[in-house]
């Protein structure tokens, strides 16, 4: 037992591979670190897209976190089922999802739901639906500060849109939302410069809006890489998500953030098809395949070269393959944990080297009940 690594299970014989293991004590430490970095849990609005589990939501709420961010209606519903008081759907709802958003509001009256918008049409649609439902809908104006994925550029049109929201009695213009996911400099000083540049775009827009006599109540800014920078601002709600479980890509890239990897894949060798080649059961269905190799850090196989992947298989070139046997167990940290979690219906909890249970990935699908 003394030689057991933190991620190893004492008796793994009955654990199916591939499986995703999580370590509640390490998640707890990551939550505590998030709070200590920002100094005020009321300025945390963590994203749940990474873990999608009720148990981690409840763990955060026990630490005084009451505001959350999510990307799907299912995630918003999970938060409401957990009793989260303040829920921001940070993906502009369109089509049937707009109707589902309103159904969330009426089904879970003890939670406050808000969402983001970036255009006149969506604002008008939400206003009409709010009027017919006799509701007032909290909205954030979503800003594009350089990622070029969603949002409106922080220009005069953005001022006009915020004014439109503010003057509509069916809407509550809560504030501004900006995700600076394009900022990924490994050097904390360069990352701060880039984050500050994005934030200046937001504050300049805020000043223009307030010059019209309108109020910008809240700014929701950033994700995990920019969390340390925005955590130092007194007037910003921050939205880290990957910080709960962490992964190898962020752990390698952002040394200034000492979060603990808290999710590990258990895998086995399933074949040795030729000399110097081994195959693990970590295919596309088991781990996020969207980035280049390596897609995982495999403990004990750090020198192996990941050369191929298909639906069920991960193929590695390894000069010492003669020392390995079919069925050998390895543990691996994903490069990208968020889409990896979504590939599993449950995670296995491990404490003190023992399997203690399982947590359902409750918001894995795009739809729960609503």
C-alpha cells in the first residue's frame, strides 16, 4: 500500500476498462483552491460543462457557491434539481431550446435563470415570449472580445442592443458576458496582457452604456485559463470549469495554477499486434479525439508514442513492449477532460485507493425531462 500511487486502485480486477475514475478528495481541494484564489465565493460562477454531475454541484454549494454557468438546457435543469439559486445558460437559446428555456423557468421557480443574447431578433423573441408568459427574463449581452465564436463585437451596435434590453419591460438587462477562450498564453504575464486587453474592451463598452444613464449590474468574464487574472478584479464574476477536474493539457500549459488532476482513465492492453506496438482500449468512444496526439498522458508509458486511434483502440509504438502483457492495467490523464467526461454514463469514485461508488453523468445527454 505504501508504494501505491494516488490514482491507483487497490483491487482493480472487477473494474471495467475503459472507465473514468474521479477522486472526491482532490475535487474538494480544487474547489477550495478556486475560492482561495478569488477570496469571495460570491464572485464565482463555475461552469458545469466539464463534470455534469449533481455530486460536484452539491459539493460546490456546500462551500458557499450559489451561482453557476452551463451550456445546455439539460445542465441548467440539473442545476435546478440540485437547488442552485442562480443559473446562467451561456449558450444563446434558439428554436425549440428557447421554448425549453421558458419551461425551465416555470418548472423550477426557486431558481433564477438567465441567458445570453447577441442580436436583435433573439431579444425580440424572448421579449414576446416573456410578455405572453407574464415573466421578466434576465439577460446578459454576449460579447465577442476576440474568440470569434459567439457574441457581438463591443461597438456602437452593442450599446444599442443593451439599450434595447434595458428599455424593455419584459426583460431585465443584468449585464455583460464575455468568454476569452482564445487567451491561452502559457506565460502568466503574456496571458495577463491578453486578458487585460479583452477586459478593456468590455469596460469601455460598459462606460459607454452607463454614459446613457443605463446600469450594467454584472460582468461575467473568462474561463479557466484566464481565471487567475479575472479573480483579482473586484467587479467581475468568474467562470472556471476545467478547474474542478483539471487535465493534462491545462496542467502542462498553465503551471501558475496548481489545480490537481482529479479524473483518470483506467485502461488495459488488449493486443500486441507486432513487435514494438501495443494497443489499449482507449478509442474515440473513450476519450476526446479532437486534438493531435498525444491525447492522454499514460502513467508508465510516457515514452510510448501514440500513433493511431479508432473507435475502440489506441495504438502506441513502444520499444519495451516485450516487458508488457495482454491485460496489463494503466492509468491515464486526458489532454481534454470536458468532452471525455461526456463519453461516460457514470464516473467511478475512488477514495484511499478503494472504489467507493459511482456518480451519474446526469446532464450527459442534451435532454433530461425538459
